[in-house]
């Protein structure tokens, strides 16, 4: 222990110095990095706050029952009229139909992965493909749905169900991921207890595994719906735009909320003639903000309900 | 290079829970002091207050004084980072940094304070520290290989080398052999016997034979029941503690009647 | 299904001990029910495989006319298809624009995401950290069209002076050179919005990995007299390196495919240009599809689907690489 480059041993009162001696360079680095890390967080909050604030403050003015209960039929120019009823109808129908397709497939596939597939090559492949599917860009999903129906019905078909198929491609992997996670949380003891009572495998899954994890599955589905309900690009490609109400998923174009937002935004300012009081130049943007606020609220409520379901209805198994 | 430690009226808390109560003891320089006692009696918690590692757990705090040569480690002017430099620590499970080579592991602490250490000095320090930890002959040909490739006992000696490379005053060891096989344990015990000529060593152990073999002084901690704070029952020369302890509880524990 | 038989044999009740005896008697039928159920579940798994295969097949099938067509025919049939270029020459700048947007947004997002993740995993008190993690998750919940609206109407005018400033003082860097757009609807603004959008996913993964850092290694650093930042540098970051890389790759995958924010903010161009502050320079594949598709004719659609195929392949490669890194990391940390 003789070849030491460090300072000689402090003794007695010099120990006090050693204990008090903070290396200023190191302490400064520590403080700077702490500052940067906190700054990173604050920086990320700025867009969130700015976005929430503008959406609410610019959208609230036009968001009333008239806006919610009227379509854009017969609305043109800078008219102080028009609403999103047709878009709400379209969004609800298309998203629910997408959920109708995705949830059974997603949950069954998750059951396969957790209950039957463990360790099998097919299950590994499926897990991998689900990962891949999670990464499919939404616009590609739209193209796929378009191509599929072009093959079945000839090119140019545009109606709600095609949009639902496109959304399903995006939704299925999300449902599988979250369901898989929830099913894995069910303790094996419960399954074994049920099987030991002579309950067949499939009833064990339905009555024990699914029942135990129903809250978690619901949350997963809610969050998946929240994720796809704001999708714009695939619907733009497959469902198109329309100004009037269409309840039929299988015929004719439909309007949806996100596409409505985009459409109003894209139309931009209206050229009003000087002194025309009935013409509002930025009416399209006002409608875009109000529709964006509606969409924003729907997504937030879905998220909130999803989390609350887990919090209040989850069985206490951990 | 070794200092006396005086502990006065020390209470240790985790949030509202008092984990250790009213400890008073003196730890002699250039000797080995062993802490024994049943699980959960607070001996490891107490050990971690000696280099202010206790307070990194959220909500943990300490009342009382821990003085090294009269300097209170919990004084207002004291920098906990500097304290941990002066009071080194070796943990229950060997924990070399997995992404660093053997040599880098030894130098890890030194580089914090002295980034521009010359290559020659660095090599000398690596050799001196590894020799000090009885590891040099086993690893001198593979200093640039990852530390995680060594055996458990070698890893633990690497951790000791890393701790003594920064020239601490005191070396704390928290059950350093509990994860090791008997041969490696023996190697560590031999090392402790050599190190005590230069360092004040405090070791927590579950193994009473080990306490008897390596230590000059032994402190017995006990706990009245779950939820109660741990207490120092008695501290004395190891020979006295194992032959004629003053307290009944100590005798019961040492003779294996509980714990 | 035969499984309903035992129900009718006794009083209706859920599965409980009483049912066991009946189940045993009718054991054979139940196995049939079990088998059907297993088939259905397996079928759902196989369906995933089929869907993915179908995506690839249909895209290729629809893109085929464009892939095989003569470039002269393409420019005749499609109004926005440039003359004297092959399909590759058309897709090239789009791929370039897509990669550029994703890369710049990643460059902005990754350090911030690492900062936020460190803040929530190692700096903030536990309770606060959970609440903050939730807030960051909210960023992921906001629909992309709302981001686009905000980026186009709110952010662009705000950042435009900043871009002026960058151009004036750092204009010698190619990225900041050229003529600054007076509207702020440029690639740099797009990249900022994309960065905000991919921030949550990168943050979430980084945070997870940081929290997995072995306590042993952090304590080893602390006991050597490391400050908090030095603990992060010695123990946390080396441990998390591959996790950070794969998080960034997943973020990249998201940014590559994002449509609306680009479509609503960027004033597009079809150049191989690095000028982030000038208008009319670049365009991404996804935004180009969304912009042209509704009005495109047969050949136009085929051309757009061909570009979509390119996007699909790029994102597939990026995501697979990210997953491969994650998987290797799992093997590695399993040994620990």
C-alpha cells in the first residue's frame, strides 16, 4: 500500500476537513444534472398544458347542444351553423364495430397464448407477430382494409365497415397485449384448484380465469378503444367524408370525429365579403377546435373509466 | 489509517417506525468488531448508519451522534458523500459493476474524485489494491476482463479491493460471506485478519463461529418482538462474550437456544 | 355444445363442488367442449398470422400495377407523378423525408425521455413519481389529429421566431440553412410535434428499465462515495443501455408511421433536402398517402399503395430490430 497517488491520510482535525471537503466540481455536476433532469420533465409538461389549454379554451365556445345534435348538411361558407352529430354517429358505430371484431379475437388469442400455447413454437411466433403488428402504421392498416375490400367488392368502395376493419388491425394487438398481461396475473393455484375439482379446462378458463380477470380485461379494452377512436388517417382512406347523417355501416360514406377535425382544419379560413355580419371567417377552425375538444373529452373519459374499473372492481388476488 | 468510532444515544427510524433504539458503543481502531444477533434485530441497519448509507432509503432518518475521532458524521457541515469515502462498505452479495473490467472496478471509486489519474499511477493502485485483497495473483493476467466473470469469492474480494482503493478509514462489512462457499469464506476471513492492521473493521455476521474467529470485540443486538425496536444488549471482548457473557439473552443466543 | 348437458342434470348453479360429480359422469362430452374451445383459441392465434400475411399480400397485390408499370405510363396516368422518374425515383425523396422526420424527432425526444424517466425512477419521491408517470401517459392518449391541429395553429406561429433565430446564428449548419418559412410550417416544427408524440412510449420503457437496475449496483456506487448523478452514470445507465436503444427504436417506429401531424403541419416538397426550416422541401410517405389518396385514380392508388408497402417494410425492420434487442437483453439479465 505504498504506491498511492492520492493525498496522505488525514488524521485528527484534518479528518474533519476531509469530511467537510466537498469536491465542488463533482457537486456542481451533480446539481447541473439534477437541474437538467427536472428541466426535461418541465419541458415535457409544456406541450401537454399548452395543448390541453388551447383545446379547451378554443373549443368550449362552440361546444353546445346545437353543435352536438346537428350535422353539416346544407352548411356552407361562413354560415354560423353546423355540428358534429353525423361525425359522432359515425365514430361510435365504426369504433364499436371495430371493438366487436377485435375483442373476441384479441381475448381468444390471449387465451391461446396464456392457457394453451406456453412454450410452443406457434405461440412464440404469434407473440412475435403481435409485436410486429403493434408497429404497423395506421395508414398502412387503412391501405390494407382498402385493398381487402377492393378485392372483394371492386375498387372504390367506401363505407363504415371498411374503416372498422382498418381499426381492428390496430386494435387487435393492443387487446391481445393487455389481455395477455391480465390473464397471466391470475394465480396458477386458482386454475389448479378448479381443475382438481374435475372442472374441465375450458370451463375453468371461462368461469375462473376470465371471471377473475374481467376488470383487467375491461380496462384493456377501454384503453384500446381510446387508442383507436382518435385514428384519422385510415378512416380518411376507407370511409371518406360526408356532410349528412348516415346510420348504415355497410353502405355509403360516413363522417367521423377525427376526420371531421381534419376536414374543417383543411378548409381553413372562409373568404367573407366586407361587412357581411352573418359570415364568420374562422368558422371552420372554430368547429375544428370544438370537435377536437369533444374527441379529447371522449378519450379522457374512456381512459378514466378504464383506470377506475381496475381500481374498484379488480379482485384482490395479489 | 484507522480511527475510533464513538456512537452516542443513536435512534434509527424508517419513517415513523423506530428500527433501532438507543445504541451507545465505542468501536476500537485497528481491530475487528463483530455484530451478531437474530434476523431483524437491526444490526445491518445500524451498520449502514456508520457511513450514512441508511438515509438513502426514503423516509429513513437518525437521531444521536456517530463520531469518528471526535467528528460527528451527522454534523451540519458534513457531506454524506465524503463520509462514504472515508467509511467504505462491502455488501452481503458481491456486487462488481457488470459492465466494467476488473481493473475499472478497482478504480471506480478513485476515478470519481480524480479523473485524470495517470496510467502508471492507476496501474500501481490496481496492483496494490488487488494485492491488498489477496486477489492479485488470481487475476493479474485478465485485468481487462469483466468482473462478473469471476467466482463469487473472487468477486467479493474484488469488491474489497474496490473499497480499499479509495483509502477509507473504516471498512464496514455486511455479512460478506453469507453468499459464499466455505473455501471462499476462509479466504475472506484470512483477508480480514490482514486488513485489520490498517483499518477499523466492523463486520455483521450470522455465523457465530466466524465472529469468534475474526473479531476482537463482539456486540450482541436483540429484538423484543416484531414491531419493537432492536437494541444493543451488550458489547465486550469476543473471548469474554463467548465464555461468560453478562446478559442471559446473550448466552441463550450464543449457545443456540434461540435465533 | 355438449357441455350444456350437465347443467340440465341438476339445479343451475356455477361451478362448485356439487358440479364435480356430474362433470365426472359426463366427462367424455366435456372433453369435446374443451377441444372445441381450444381450437377456437388456437384459431384466434393463427388468425393473427393470417392477418399479417394478408396485409403483406394485399398490399403487394394492389401495388402490383404500379410496381410493374412503365414510368412513362405512370406519369401519364397520375397527375402528381413527376416526369422522367421511375417509381423508385418517386419513392426515394419520400423515404428520405420520412426518415429525416423520424430521426430528428428521435434526436429531440430521446434525451428528454431519458431525463423524465430518470426523474420518475430515481429523483422524484415515489408518490409524486407515480402521479407524474400517469401525466406523461396522458400525452400518449391524445389523438394525433388534435396534435396536428395544435401544431398547425398554435405551435407553428410560436416557434417561427425561434427558427428565425436559429437560421440567423446557426445558419452555417446545413440543417438550419436556407430561407426560413414565415409560417413555421416546416420539418423542424413537425419533428417537435412528433417528438412530443413519441415521448410517452420511450419514457415508459426507459423508466421500466431504470427501475430494474439492481439495488446492489446502486449501493456499490453510493458506498464508494458517488453523488446521485454518479450513481446514475456508474450503475443505472450502463445497465439500461440496451433498453434505452430499443425504446428509442420503438419510438422511431411510431414516428415513421405518423400521418396526421405531418399532414396538418408540413408544407410539402419532394427534395432530398436537409433544410429543416425551409418550406416546401420534404414530405413523408404517410402524409403523402393521406393527402393524395382521396382524389387518386386507379393507377394513383396503386402508386400510393406501393409507397405504403415501402413504409410497411421500413417500420417492420425497425420494430423487429427493437424487439430483437429487447429479447437479447432479457436473456442477458436472466443470468444475473
